[in-house]
C-alpha cells in the first residue's frame, strides 16, 4: 500500500537553511503546499525558488489548514500556537494527517 503524501508548509524565511530543509522534504516525496513570511523580499525569493507553493495570507491560515502535516520544532516561537491548532501531535513532533 502506498504511503500517504506528507503536505507541509513553511512559516518564516529568516534563516537560509530553510531551503535545504525544504529540498530534503521534496526529495523524500513530500509536497510543499504554501508558505508565509512577513518580509516581502524573502517571500519573493522563496516564491521564485518554489513556484509550486502558494503564498499564504497569514501564519494562522497555515496553522488552521487540516491538510498540512504537523512538524513543529521544539523551542520555536510558533510551537505554542501550533500545539493549540494541532493538539498532542504537535507537542510530540511529527505526524501525518
């Protein structure tokens, strides 16, 4: 039986290592759905690099999307908000929806 595709999104583009993380997930077969950044220049660069990803209007839009798999980094400022949106799975780390 085929594994379900993992859909992921990116919130915040202030660190360039996000590109290698996204590339790793894409090579593994995951689907980049959308992204959000407050900085228009960073968002424009990311959009050029990943035209398949849709720019989201807010971080909340991504956090509230039930089709996105939860992959929340420990200690990240969005973690408490992610936990509220995703429940126990976000507190535990990664899960598939």
